[in-house]
């Protein structure tokens, strides 16, 4: 069988990147889209299941859990770096979760 060379990231590598706020918002939209694919009752036990035995997660659960870890890590780093600020918003403005239509629109390829 013919062998080919491919570049891969070393297993023990820790890659540092800078992430802008808009990219974080896009990741949050992806997470919301993933959450719309399954019934909401599947989300509730996900963290407990992942902490007990991550090997038992199905593909959808792994995708959601991966996004949760990524988003949480970015938010924690932002807080550690002093990039988080508290704002006072009207209650109607505080609902920052996008609708399913907004998520689907945001994920459409740009022309």
C-alpha cells in the first residue's frame, strides 16, 4: 500500500490562538444550532455523563460537549485577561440567545 505524508499536530501540543468576540459569537451560534437538532432533555444530563465516562458519549453529545468546553475556555480566558465587562441592559436586550432562524441565516455561506 502506498504511503503519503500529511502534516498533523503533535498529540501533546498546546496551540495558543487569539479569538475575537465575533468568532466567539459564531461558536455560540453553532452550539445553539447543535442544540436544536435533538430534544432539550438530552442536554440536561450531558455534562454529568461526560464527566463520568466521556467514552459513552454519542457523536451528537461529543460535538455539543466539545463546543461547550471550547466556549467556556474562551470565556474563562477572556475573564482572566480582563476582557469581560458588566453592562446594564434592558430586560428585552438581555436575551442574547439567537433564534433558530438567526442561526441558520448566520451559517449560510457568504456570497
